[in-house]
C-alpha cells in the first residue's frame, strides 16, 4: 500500500482497494448514531504519524475528542477544528448548514 493511506481498519482498506490514495481529502458525513465520529477518529489516528491531519467536529471540543481517542488507545496528533464548541441536542442540518461546513473545510484545507 505504498501510495495509499490506511483507514486503520484492515478489512475496510482491503474492501476499497488498499486504502485512500495520498493527497485525497476525505469528508465523512452521516446521521447521529451512524458511527461517523468514531470512524473519523480512527482514521485520523491512523494517519497521525505520517500525514497532515485535520479533524473537524461540530459537536465536540478538543478535550472530548482527545479523551475518546485515548480511551481506544489511538494517537491524536491532528489539528482539531471545532465548528460548534457547545454540545447541543440533535439538530437537523439544512443544505445551507452543509454548505457552510463545506466552505470552512475548504478554507482550512487551503491553508495547508
């Protein structure tokens, strides 16, 4: 897997042709309870040693993110970007909300 990055989940890497090609940007979006945040944390930790990782969160602050990752024994060396630092009950995001998050993501990635 020389030109690809691992998700940190061997079965998933195998299923998608040996991981993600280097240089690609991955955005994970899903409904509450789908496991997207846990998946994103695992992926961020898998690339922590070799990649410039950004971890975006709309519901957790840095302390919560680090605590969860340490609980699983995963590294956290990513740059964390919290879009909404106050936890809140589930809110249905509108298309405008999604566009705003995508714009923040795009701006942050251009800083690289």
